[in-house]
C-alpha cells in the first residue's frame, strides 16, 4: 500500500514535469530566444567590410556616405567587441578614424582622430541616442546588439509575409537610451527580421528591417542590408555591408589607441 | 643645404619603394581641398595702418600609400597659403612627409611629422614638438612639420616614444601688413640662440602614454631649442630681437572620461634658459545630448591656464565656450565663447560656424571681437582687429 502511494507520487511528478518545462515565464522565454539570436552572429573572430550608408529624405533626395571598418570579436563573453571605422565620404571627413571598445554594462571607450585637428581625442560615449553621421541610425543601434543590454519578454508568435515569427519586447537596461522599448520579430532560424523602436514618450519612432542575410562559415547569419524608416520624420537610412569577410586574422593591437595613427593621415 | 640633400634622398628612396611594388597593386589615397577666404575688419584700418580687408587662399593635399601588405606607409600632407596682404602668411609646408616601417610592436618613422600632445580644447601648454606659424593663426595652433626620426614601442604597459629632431625651424610671425600683428616687427637678421649649435642643435623628446580605464595619460620630456623665443625690443632698430633658449620641459597630461563629463589637465615644469617655470591648464567639458528632445548636442567647455612667469602672455586666462552640434546631414556646428584675462580687463569673444552646403563644399564663418584691452597687455596691439572671416572649402 505504501509502495503504491510512492509510485503514485512518482507518477504524478513525472506527469507534471512537462508542465514545469512549459512553465518558462514570458521573460525567460524572451531571454532564451534573444540569446540564441545573438549567439547566431557570434564566432566570427574578426571581420572587415566596406559600408555604404544611403540617407533619403521625405522628398526623395539621396546622399551616400562611405566608411570601411574592422571588428574584433571579444572572446571574453563578459566584455564587448572592438571596432575601427574609417570614414571616406563626405569628402570633408575623409581620413576620420573612430576606435570603439564596447562593454556590456559600462559605457564604451571611444577615440576619434580628426584630420582637421590632427589629434586623437577620447570622446564621451554616453551619447547613446545620438544620430550616426546625420542618419536615422543611433549610436546605441550599433553598440547595443548584445542581448544582455536589455530586459526581454516573449509576446507570442506573429504571422507576417506568410512566415511565423517570435515576437519579443525589450527594454534597454543602460542609461541615456532614446528608446522606451523595442519590439522585434525573429524567425525560426533565430534571425531578427524587423525591429520597431519606441521613443521615450512611448510612441513609435522608427522601424528597422534586416535584409540580405548571408550564411558565413556555415554557421553565422549576418544581414548585409539594414533599412531604417523613421515614422516621425519620414527619413530613411539604408546601411549596406559590401565585401564582408570574416576570420581574416587581424592583429589585436590594431584595435589599440596608439594604432589609430597607423590609419590616420 | 644638408636638409635639401636629405629631402632629395627621401624622394629617391620613396620612388624606389613605390617602383619596387607591383604597379597594379599600389593602393593609395589622395585627397585635399582648396579654400578661398575673405576677411573684413570692423574697426577700419588697424592700429598699424593695416588694411580693413584681406583675401587669402588656403590649400591642403594628402597622399597616403601602404606598401608590402601594409608594413610600410608613406604619408605626404602639404599645406600652403597665398595671402593678399601679408607675405609672411604666404607659405608652403610639408606638414607630413614621412616614411613609416611597422614591425610587430615597433614603429620606425623618418621624415616630417606633426605630433600633438595634450588634452585641452584651448590651452595646449604641453604641446611642444612642432613650431607654430603665428602668421597663419596668431593663437599658435597652426604648426609646421618637424623633421624627425622617431621610434614607438607598443608594450602592454603602454606606449614609449622617442623623437630625435634635427633642423630647428624658427617661429613665423605676422609681417608688417599682417592683421593681427605684433606692435613691432620681428627682426629675422638678429636671431640668437642659447645653444652654440644654434638651429643645428638636434632636439630630443621621450613620451610614455597609456590608457587606464577612464584615464588617458601622457608623461613626456623634451630637451632642445624652445619653439617659443624671447622677444626683446632693440632700441636701435626698433624691431624685436628673437632669442631661443634651451628648454628642458617635463610634462603630464591626463584626461578622465566619465560619461558626459570630460576632465582635462595639462601641467609642466620647465627650465627655460636659466630660469625654471611651472604651468598648469585644465578644465571640463560637459555635453548635453539630445538637447530638448532634438538631435542636437550642446557642449559646455570651461578651461583655465596658469603660468608662474609674470611676463608670460597667458599666465592667468580662462575660457568659457559652448559647442552646439546639430548632428544633421550638413554637419552644422557652432562654437562660441569668451576668452578672458583673469588678472586684467582684456577679453575676446569668438564664434566659429560651419556647415556642409554640398557633398564637396563646406562653408566656415569665423568671428572674433576684442573687448577693451589694457594698454600694458601684450594683446593691446590686437584691440582693433575684430574681424569676420568667410571661408569656403572645395574638397577633391
């Protein structure tokens, strides 16, 4: 009799077990998907690319900006990547170099070389919401790709263009963000398809579309086109990566402050 | 003479380097700009009967190429000006004309170079390597290239630099028709030096710099001809005689970057000829990002400099400035502020506006208005030189 009771309890526990599994909260589920999506783009070691930025105003006027960049993946999972950006156009900024050491919880370290001044300046990186080169892309859109910079929540599944996406809500947990929240759609390969950004007042500010996904090294998905549509001012920014190469063997020391002068004019 | 030989040797060497490359593989960057400028002065003719207007053309050209998979680099950076009124302001200079060789942790550099030390926006008292061109800009921020051989060692503890600098260049002052200019002309025929080697003295400097957390730190020592001469009135010629003492200067510069606050400090102690002096300059810069929910930023800059030499021009000066950056497609920005002599009554207001008006055109408007200046202040001679300058740069 007693044995029977014990078996029953075991049975009940086992019966309940799947329920416990599915009892992952919306926050946990959101975090799990965001983490998987982030890790989808990891393992590149280092990266070089040319980038085009096309700025389009509501009247359809277009200007193009060219930069080229290098990125070094930080193998320490608790610290951010390092990147070097070289500006080619507009012509008056040609020769400008920016070095950035990103961090997960602290402010990034940033240095700028300006040809007109001929000096390397350490600059503040607390300008999270500022516009990158007059575009609709904010600095935090580049530096804030790590899932640990946000609190996450799974909202459910959503159909768009005959495809099912996970719908996640995220709130920045760093200071000075220009956003109150973001809503992301992520596909079943854990690739982000679309992000809606809400401003500090909670109104929809802009929508980011990630396009032209390419599979690198048979495991890393990277979007080679980003399109940002500002809903409020109707400007559009298109960001394209050209000639992207991964794992090219860049020297770590290229990402030190003193190495900026090797690129400088 | 020797300098000419070395320059022609450099030319031949560079030609050899370039020729030794596979012609198709040479990858280079070349760009520059030409910038006409018009200046008008508010107070009519100057204190020294200079004209109430001036026109000028400034040019800058840059050429960079990397050879042998980036192990070697050649940089040529030329600036020049043709000035309508002041012949001293017309010049051509190879600010950079250098060959660099990169080894693993070591960089070897030979040729003309511009080296900037310091962190401040306005008073860069530790910046000593390059000679100033005061005819180009009376505040001394425009520099000439300095010939050098330099070694940089990049260690995990920081960067060690060694500079060996032959070919001293004398300071260039505004000429008789320059505006602003000094009250008296600097006599080029009476230049004297403390060093018996005069301008052939080989100057040297070392610097250690590192980044530690939020701090960017530099410690340096310079030994050589002072870039800044003593100017003494010659009662016979009624001109200024320039005397270049030997300077032995030890300096420290630190910037701390704490969020939107930057804290800056430059300090030095130096033996200039027989006398030792001390200088300190620093301040803060705070930036308000996204001013009133726009994309604009507003930076507030407060800086101060002190020097314990009573006869030194900038021994007790302060700056309060605002920098507005619109962060728009045209890169519109405005820097405006006040420079004040804290121990006298002289002060100056300045404003610098810039905006890109086309992808290859940029317009600059600079204004400088002098307040009342004490008659015993060395800037008294500039009192009537309040001016407005319009510059348009065409980029190539």
